[in-house]
C-alpha cells in the first residue's frame, strides 16, 4: 500500500486532503500538534501522531515510514501573529519544515514533498495581478517570508540533493471545517456571524480583492501534484503552481452572494481600513491548468452554498447539544 504523511491533517485543508488519499486506497498518517487543528477532523482510518513538526520524533517518523508523499500543511498561519512573533513563526514555518525536509534527504530520498505556500502573500504589493508564478516576490509579512524561504530550500534541495517537491501557492481557501473563530478565513467568519445573527464587519470600503478557491478544488490539485509527473527541478518557480480561480472577488460580492445563499438579510458594520492591508491580490492559474489539466470546478456561488450549509448544520447540532445539556 502506498503511504502519505499529511502534516496539519487535523486542520482545515489537511483533513480534506487526508480523506482524499484514504478514498484512493493509500495508507494515511497524520502529524499534528492540535494547536489550531481539531481531533474531530481526523479521518477515522488515518493513523494519528500527535507531534510537533519541530520535534526530532517527527523527523524519526519520516525516516521510519518512508512515505511515497509528504503533504506538508502544518504551519503557524496567522499573518498578524507572524508580525507580532516573527521568531515563533520562523521556528514553526522554517525550522519545522527544514526538520522534515532534512529527514527526507537523509532517510527517505524517494519521498515527494508537496508544500503549501501562499499565492496570496508571496508576491506582495509591487506586482499587477493576476500574479503568475514567475512574477517578482516581495513578501510583506514574516509569514510570507517564511513560506518563500521554504520554497527556496526546496528548490535548493531539488537542485543539489535531488529531493522531489512541488509547491502549491494557494489563494484564499474556503469551505467546510475552516475555523470561523480564527483571524483568517473571511468566509468562515461571515458564515459564523450570519448564523449567530451578528453583523458582518467590513473594513474600509469592502473593495479588497482576493482569489477565493474552494477546498475541494485545492484537494484535487494536491492529489495531482502528489501523483503526476513534475517539471524538471531547476529554479525557484519551476515546480511552483498557483492555486486559485483567476477571478478577482471583493468582500462586497462575498456579502451579497452569502446573503443570497443563506436567505438572510446580512447586516453590515463598517470599520476603518486596516493599515497595511493588501488591496488587490489574485492569481494567474494557467500553469496549473496546463501542467496538471486542473481547473477549479466549484463556482463562488456553489462554494459559498456548500460552506454555508455545512456551517448551518454544525450550528444546528451545537444548538441541539446545548438545549439537551440545559434539560
Ligand atoms: N487557508 C488558506 O486560505 C491558506 C492560504 C494559503 C496557504 N495556506 C497554508 O495551508 C496550510 C493549511 O492551512 P489551513 O487553512 O488548513 O490551516 P489550519 O490551521 O486549519 O491547519 C494547520 C494545521 O497545522 C497544525 N500545526 C500548526 N503548527 C504545528 C506544529 N508546529 N506541529 C504540528 N502541527 C502543527 C495545526 O494544529 C493545524 O491542524 C498552511 O500551511 C497554510 O499556511 C492556507
């Protein structure tokens, strides 16, 4: 049986990725320290290792399992926390990643690493979107600096040591299991607020543009990047792929589509613009389409409906539990 090790498999994207590999008949191992992940997200048939990616035991696990693929999603992914605590961010996102990459080089050189980077943040503000993979990179946060650093390490390990890797630069991923109480993930936050009957918060004019991609489409390209041929290893961008829709979507449009799919009148509260917030970011996804024959299948309307339905079911189940607890 082929084996995949999914770091961050108790989190939002990782839990969906783990399910896909299980459905394809692979043995799935998950490494997660549950800092933001949730035990309830862990697929039943997966083997769970409660470990930190910085721990020597995580490296030892790579050496022991020698997985065919290492899908590396575990990360400190709060951009504001990375600004407040850049050392902590680098310890997790750079040193933790290196711990795993070195284990591959030393003990499991046939393992392919599929790394989750950020198309929303590595290009920075200096380019004119849609950003293609080869565009200049000017990361504007320690989080994005760390992701780009790991991309550079992987390019180096590919050139010098022959380590196989693909880099997926995600746009703004959304869908079931995203944390509605986190700092990121505006769609999850809006769904949670709509269901609680609370207003949606708009910063500035609500015209900030992002590339929102449904988690099912992200899982599909992760599967293809794990199992299909890759371009030859060369420079930084050779094996990097943008993962988005290529469509610019602003927050005002999210509000109106969510109001339509939820059937509720969304009340909105306005706050002043957040200093330093990127205005416009969306991705050129032609390379992913050409190389992996991959296209995002889920439209914004479908994706928001699927997400809202999932959050509504969770909300109803929690309400039931609370009412039963009060009896
Ligand atoms: N969600 C997005 O829009 C988005 C966009 C770009 C990139 N990404 C990247 O995708 C990956 C997954 O993101 P997500 O949205 O599923 O986030 P998430 O927080 O749901 O998942 C991250 C998982 O990593 C685990 N983790 C964190 N630090 C760890 C450590 N030191 N050791 C072991 N486990 C650790 C957490 O417990 C969590 O389960 C991250 O690398 C993130 O940077 C996400």
